[in-house]
C-alpha cells in the first residue's frame, strides 16, 4: 500500500498516474509536489524550504476508523508505516 498511485504537481498543475497519463490539476499553483499512495489518505508532500537550501518532506498516514479497533495496534501500524516511508525516501535521496 506504499506504492505511489499518482503525483500531484502544483507547479505544473498536473496529476500524473502510474501509467504516465496526465490530467489537469485545478487550484492554486506553487512549489509543491504530493505523492499519493495506494492506501487512501497516505501521502508525502514535498516542497523547497523558504529559508534554507534544502527540500522538505512531510509524511501523512491514515487508517480508517473501525469499531472495536485496538488503538495501540493501529498506532504501531501507522508508526511503522511512517518509518517505512522515511526509509524509502532516504534511500531514494541517497542519504
């Protein structure tokens, strides 16, 4: 579920799917790219720093609420998902 489903590019105002097809992205423009993952509500926002020469990554994870869910288990699952995202992004960036 951590496979990229689509890329939202707010600079180019396009959405690109896994097959490389693009569609227009409505809304404001800016230096922002969002990687949407297969699991709904899970994504990474990427933008340049406004004050430093570096790129910032913001990871968001989500799991749908379920009646009777073990909250500690869900929290652990989401923390592990964040760690996996961090690992993959660092590996991609070569750090």
